[in-house]
């Protein structure tokens, strides 16, 4: 009998046991950007104002109130510089001009003016690794004109003597370096009689970043746009910025693999990516923008973000150190690669990896979608949109929202004859177009989703726009739009801005985040990524919970409404029961019920009685065993 009592005692007191995941004590600095939502506007696809089927700056101006309604503070607008569009603007012809597709400098000035009226901050892409082949600097470099002679990476052919003696001899590249988009990274120029290097396509020649004249040119451009009202930059393709000046061949990952001749991912990129000089130049840029901000009495601090699909130890160096600051944030792409076969453990791994490695007092950031990767509904299904919205908006630090994710936009099918992306994704995805995740924004259910009045948009619009659009979702309280909006509002609380994070990975289906701050309310985000309804006794896993919690927000499919009460301690009260692929955001702060019913009060009373009986029974059994 005594053994049974002991068993029962430990069964009951299991409610005190916690399942620990990541614990992160939030001691980050506080500034306008440290908790901002950064909304990525892909300008070609956001809003067309002049009926040509392509988005533009005036279109963005027309939709600025959209960001205000959502609680967005920062817009990251993709490259709008003059470009032949051989890589959709990431091939710049003139860094100081607006491409006519998007409008004029007057349009840009109006955009900045209207954004300031709404307290919106402007961050833009900056492409320091390469220019377009049409760039004036490259054309002058071909002709060896003055300082431009060495603005780019030029090398003789391996058989240069033979080529110069006999024009019929085919030039051989100086080494085996490859392009991200496939094939050799070297292209021969008949006028200069040398190869130029391009880590991306042949129309994107790489700068010779070791040339101090190029350094200064880039700084001058940064200063030019800061003088125009840009407060921050997202520096593109940082890991590719420097190459080793040894120009040695890179080794194959698998000796003898024939794909080493063409496939970028088949080489060990010892000499062409993540060179140590990359760290130093980030610090130079940070010093420049900070000094520019101070010397020009700009009232808010500047912001520097980097794009680099580099190993975690490299990315952490981007932050800088105690003596020299680096990037405010190196973009964190871990959640882009969540494994759908094991979602919960994969999310936990990527969250833990970043927070465990991040230097003290730095700011985290989270990217789940962008212009180079498939959207969430495509990878995980449309029902998971609120789960990932709750996840990314409840984590500490900066959240990066890709346009359309607030309504759950999906990839759209693009026929082969409609493809616009000239390069595809490169590397392992060399055969995949990136157009599918770049299709136009879905504003309403009118023709072409309100994106354009032109009969044909630059890319096809997803046919689901009749139901997945901003205007219709605004009217539905349980829509993805309003779920996003309420999570955005939650980020304004002291708890989510400054609170600690604790995660609980309790099953393969259930993932829990707890945000807490001393003397403030706590928030618990419970996500069911599984395929069955799950009952969650929260006190079995989560420490320091009240016996009842209030629902701040539930996804449409969760079955919960704002103000509903759940028990944390008992299955006989009203524990949290989450349907498949649903999420509930709970708090210990009182929230009035939206349902207007009184059943929750009755259930809450029953829960309190049940929990007290359990506590008394535990004490009784403990005393009986030991006395």
C-alpha cells in the first residue's frame, strides 16, 4: 500500500516538473531598431501606380497607411537603383539614380517625406560586391581609364601568351573558381584581353574591394543616400565580398567529382567566401554611418544589417566586439531551413543556436521568408501561417516580415513562358526559379488583386487572391491579417520588448514560448504543429504559472477566443486543447471575454477547487508516507 501511495504522490506532483528548452535573459540594448518589425517591400511586386504592370515608388506611397495599421515601424525596400535588371536590380548601373521603372528622384523624396509623417524608417538594399556590366565604372575599367583600371578583378588567362600570339586560341580561366549561378566565375573581355571575375552572373562583375578607391566610392554612395533620408542599409551578399589574392584553385569536396567544373556547391570555397577581411569592412561601414549620423545631427541612430548565408561562428563576428562595433544585426536565416519532417525540434535547434552564440548585449533577429526562398504556406501548408506569425513576432529582437506574409500569401505557379528570373536560385536550387515567391501583392478581390490596372502584371498573381487579400481579411476578425496585427500590438508591451524568453519543446507537436518580465504580465505562446488535437497541462512543463490563464489571441482554427480561460493544472477543469496546426497566445493578465458567456467563470471555479484538492491530497499522502 505504501508503494502505491508513493507512486500516486509522484504522479500528482509531476505538475511541478518542467521541460526546459532555451532560456534567454534579455539584456539587449534599447533603441528604435532593437524591437522593430522590418517589413521587406519587393518594389516590383508591391503596388503599381502607373498601369505598366510593375510596382513602383508611388505605389508604395499609396499604401503607407497599410504599415501604420499593422504597427510596422521600418520598411526595407529592395534595390531601386538604375539597373538593366539582369538580376532584378541586384545589378546596379548607377548607384545614385532611381531606375525609371520605379519612378524618379522626386518620387523618392516624396516617399521619404510621407514616411516621416507616419514615423516610418527607411532601410534600403546596398550591393557592394558587384555592379552591372553597364556601370560606367566597368566600361572605363575595360578601357583602363585612370583610377577605374583596377576597380574590378581582372586576371590574365592561364595561357595568356598563346592567346596574345594567336587570336584563334581559346583563353583558359586563371583558376577553377565558379559562379553561384553555375559554371565558371570568369568571363573573357575581348577589348581588355583579360578575364574579369563574377561570383554571380556574367553581367555582374565583382568589384576589386581591396582597392582603396573602391572603398571610398562605396562610402560616398552610403553618404549620398543617408543625405536623402535613408536611415539604414541591408548589405547584400557579404560573404562574397573579398576573394583571396592568392587566386589558388579551390578544392573539390569530393575528389574526382566532375560537377566541380560547373556546380558551385561542389567546391570547398576556401578562397572566395567568408574571407577575414569581410569582418573588417563591416566595422568600417558601421564607423562611417555612425560618424555621419553624429556629424549631421540626425536625430535617430543609423542601422546596418547584413545578408550572408555563412556559418554561425562567422555571423557572430559580424556583430563586432567591445572595441569596434560591427553590424547592428547580421540577418539570421536559420528558420528558413526548418525541417518539415521534424518541425518542433528544428525550430528549437535554430532558436537555440542563434541565442546561445550571440554576443552579450546584442540583438537577435528572425527571418522566415524572403525573396529568395519559398513562402511558409508552400513549405508547411496554409494552416501554419498563424503559428509562424506567433513564433516570429513573440521571439526577442527584430522580426523581418516579407511582403504578403501578413495575409498568408502563398507561392504562385509561374509557367515557363512567364519566368522573369534570369538566374534562378543558384547552388543546389540552380534549376528553381525564384519568381514563385515574388508574385504581386494581393490587395483586394478586384481584377489583378488591386495590384495593377494593366491587364497583365509582370508576374502572374496567385489565383487565390479572391479570398487571400488584404481588404477582405481586414473585415474578418479571425483572419491572418488581424492575427498578425494583434501580435504586432503585443510586441509593444514591455514584456515582449524587454522580457526574458523560455522555450519548452515538450513533444514532437507542441512548442511553447514564454516571455516574462519582473512586475509585468507574462505571455505564453502554445503552438500545435502536429496532426492531432493535443491536450496540454501547462503546469507539467512551464514554471511559475497561475492556475488559470486568459486567451489573448487564438488562431481561427484553435477554437479559442480572446478572454477565454484555460486551466494550467488540471485535466478535469478546462485545460488547453489545441486542434491540429493551431496556436493560442495566453497571459496571466485579466482579459475580458469576447464571447459574453459566463461558463468560463464556472469552469474557473471548478479548476480552482480541483487544484486545491490535488494540493491537499499531495500533502496528505506525503505525510502518511513519512509519518
